[in-house]
C-alpha cells in the first residue's frame, strides 16, 4: 500500500477483520496502465460470517521500487 490507502490503514482493525474473511476469487474487469500509475476495475469475491460478498471497485495503483502497490479507491460500485 501507499498514498491515501496507507495513510488511512488501521492495522488493528484490519487484523481483526482478516480472521473472518476467506478470499475466493479476483476478477479484473478493465485496466489502464500509464508509466507508473494504473487504474484497475475489479471484483473481489469473498466469504465472511458464512455469507458470500463481492467488492466491485475502481482503484489506483502505483509502481514503486519494482512493485505495484494499491494507493486508493477511486469508486465503489454496487
């Protein structure tokens, strides 16, 4: 993570939530890469508390030190 995502990251809250989540599938809808920035629309499917969910999001990623890092959500899609 970097940018806004890292600034707003709460390790304690994230650790509590991850114990109850099982990631099932990641589906990339579209991507647009320019130099060191990418905009990606994706659907992340997961199970939590015995229910299935889908996170549909358009996000920004930054290429830093040879790695793509999540930097911010641009839009959440229902």
